[in-house]
C-alpha cells in the first residue's frame, strides 16, 4: 500500500508536467482564464512562492514555463547555473498547489510559446518593465492583459547562491 501511495504521488506530479508537443491539447482541457508566467525558478524561495500564488489568484489556470537548462545558461547568471536541472525544477514547480501545468521553452524569451497558446493574462515580476517586453505586445494584440506583480524584495536565487558561497 505504501508503494502505491508513492506511485500515486509521483504520477500526480508527472501529470502536471507537459512537453510542448502536447501543451495545446492539455490547455484546452483546463478552465480559463489562463495565466502564464515564466522563468528559471532555479532554487525556489519565498519570493517565488508568493509571486506564483498571486499569479494563480488572477485566473483559473496557472501555466509556468521554465527555461530549459540551455536557455537558462544564456541569461548570464553564471557558468554553473542553473543549479537544478530542468526536470528537477519542473517537479518542484509541479508540487506547488498554485501551479496547474508546467512546461519548458528553449528560447531566450517565451515569445513563440505565448503566441502559440494565447494566455489571457501574462504575469511577470515587478522588476520587469511590461511596456518594453515584446511578449506584452503579443498578448495585448489578441485582447489579453500583461501585468507585473510587485517584486518581493530580499529574495533572489543569485543572492542566495552568493550567500552560500561566502560561507
């Protein structure tokens, strides 16, 4: 019985992780409005969790698109980043109750993915200037909304990694 419970838990997490080829089909089955956000989410911290919970509260479904490992390395966060590989990051993200579905994107930005799935709401952290993002223009072109949620000061994976290295 114990093994069955473990299997069920793993299956539930795996079910929330979706590759790009089946993403559109999976999204059709989920309620709208669809909220979309993206990021590396390398070492999940309180700032991430608060941000994701706020994003989820804006709609019925929250899709989180993770940078692939290759995409994350292009962001210039350091040669050893991400610390956690894309599959591990997806499982951690899938374990959050606020997350409906998790996928990946391999480009520097999720522009192509956003154009494909047409989320109702695009959400980014408050450190982004939404007016300058090409993603905002795409979402607004079909009537969607793009907004920045307040940035939670004092929480950063980069700062956390630096703190660990100093000790």
